[in-house]
C-alpha cells in the first residue's frame, strides 16, 4: 500500500487545483484519473466548444459582410471545421503542460477507475492508495433521459459531438441550457437547420428571463427553431432520419426530423463504481452531499467541483478546491461564497450572469431597482454594428449591487469588473466615480450606473441638500 497525506480522485479543474496546491506546500499527494488529465472542460466542454463557436462566428461574419459594404464570393466550405476544432483542442492541452507541471510539483499520478476499500483507502488497478484525507473531484457527465427511445437512435452528447466528421444538414437539440444553446447556434451558423426542444418556459432557465428571452429572439432570427415548454416524449428512427416528438403542458405535440441529435438535458455526478454507499458517503444521482465546508458525511472525505451537484463551472470548481485544501490543513474552516457566482453562456452575443436575477430579488422581497443600458446607446457597439443586447444592473436603492446581467459582445469579460465590485462591497456610487475608457465596451457599464445617479439626484433628500447648498453659496 502506498501512503499519502491527500489522495485526490479526479483530474479535472477541481482535482488539479487540489493536488497542485497540496504538492506546492510539500505535502505528499496522489492524483487518480480514469481518462485524461484536464477533465471534461478541456476535452469535451469549454475548450473545444469555444473553438467551434469561434469558427461559426467567422462564418457568420463573412455572411454579414454586406453590412460593411463588402462583397464576398458565393459559397463557404465548412468541411474542415471539425478537424480544426480537434487540432486546436489538442494544441491547448499540449501548451498547458498540466501533466508535466503536476509531476514537477511532486504529484504522483495514477490512471484507472478508483474504488473505495475503506474511508481512507482506494484501489486503482490493483494498487492500494492510503490517504489521511481523500478528496472527491470526479466531475459530471451528461444526463441521458430515460424512456424516450434514445437506445434506438444514434445521438451525441457534448462528449462525442466534437468527434463528428462533418456538419449535418439538420440538427436536433434536446435541452436549452448553455451546452444546447451554444451548440445550436454554432451548427446553425455552419449550415445546419437546427431545432431546440426545451422543457422549461425559457432557454437558459437559470439566467435573467428578460435577457434570455432577448437571446432567444436573436437565435430565432438566425433561423433556429425553438420549442419552449416542450418535453421530448419519443425519439425514433424514420428511414435515415431521427424523428423527435415533444409535447407541451397542454398536450399539444410538435415534431422534427433531423440528421443528427444532440442530447444536452442536464448533468449528473460521476459516482458510478466508486463504492460510496459501502463506506457511508451520502449521495444522489445529482451529486454528493456536503456540508457548508465541503465535507461529506464521512470524516476525512471531502468533495468539490461538479460531483457535488451544485454549480457545474470550472471556475467554481477551482474556488471550491482551494477551500477544501484550506479546510484539510488549517484549523479555521472556510466556506464558499455562492452569493456572487458569475457564469457566462458563450453564444454570440454572450449572456453573462452575476448574483441575483430580477425575479430572485422580487421573490426574496428585497427593495431593489433595475437599471438598463441598451448597447444600441453605447457608441462602440453602434459603430461596430454589434448593438444587440443590454447591460442590466439590479441594486438596492443605496447602490449596493445585488446582481448584474449582460447580453452583448464580450459580456463575460465585461462582467468581471462587476464581479470584483460585488465581492469587494464596492457600490454603484464608487463605480460611477471611476473613469471608464471611452469608447470601450465597458463604458456602457458607467452609462448604466448613470441611470442610478439620475434617480438618486431626484430623491427628496438629494433635492433638499442641493437647495441648502445653493442657499449657503448665496
């Protein structure tokens, strides 16, 4: 048996950060990965999807060249795109040198499917590893809806979609979350006729409804068919096609026949074969039960990242991993702050999310105001002809930021300023006093805050103070 201070199960974002952090402090650590270091985000998620979206955006720009007075020849050959996406994904992995960095730091890597023997021991391909603490960072994988006939048709999830050799003529998507929506737009721009079936009443149901609905309008304008509040009841072969049939709450049926099918109906934790039940780690198919300090129900076993079923984002997994490591090694327990979690959906335009939505602020009975700045009134957006969307701020009357949501070009980058502001307790008053470069996209944030300033200036106490100052000045 090989003994370590910490054994980490899973070589994705959470596992890498935990292992690297521990090794950096001179602690003995083993990292177990059953597939490839880097996790799903590196190989079948964030990285390849952004490459595909970038290719699709280039095609879209070419087709929109007329708006700049340009004339482009007819026909665009997109057949080389799938291979290029795979090449770029591998290039990103090679340049990251994650495996080399882990080994250089002193992390010992084991490949294989781990299984618990006891609360402190796992076995991997016959090798027994003992850890004083064990960290579960096994990630998540796509949900495959049962009882709709998926076993009778060919389909892909995000794990196989980047292996497609050609762009299909027609493309069906089950699920209107980030993966489904991003891939729908990418394939539509590359020439597919795309249909989305979404069981919720809006796409991106965890995002602000006003902006999610505005994005849906844009996607429909690009030719994507979106069926909302439509749960898929059956998929089946119909000759060379795949027939998808869905029904809404009233029992009305809609159907589409497609050449290729993407299933993007949610995520589930990767827990199969670990033997968690045998050692008493409570869990469901959604994820592992953890307390506010990310401890599982068994002392000495921790969990972070997608396998907890909380927030399936790589950047949140990294934050949780750092907290787990601190809690293992230090007597003062930390807990993640989920109140200001940001995320982005990388459509074009992007939709970025921070904190409370307008609906959530109302549900919580908070006193709040909403301040909007359309990109159609932001000079940089106007001159670049990318003026769809808006900046939407949700704040208390005193200017304390509760939430921020941006639909627009580069929204995920623009939001980072507001992420820092929210976590640092910087309100709209301070943000309004800071110069924003003109004519940048971020200048729109200052213009959005101006609406708050105008409102404040009209409040009775502001008017009273202004009158008093005028009297004092003579």
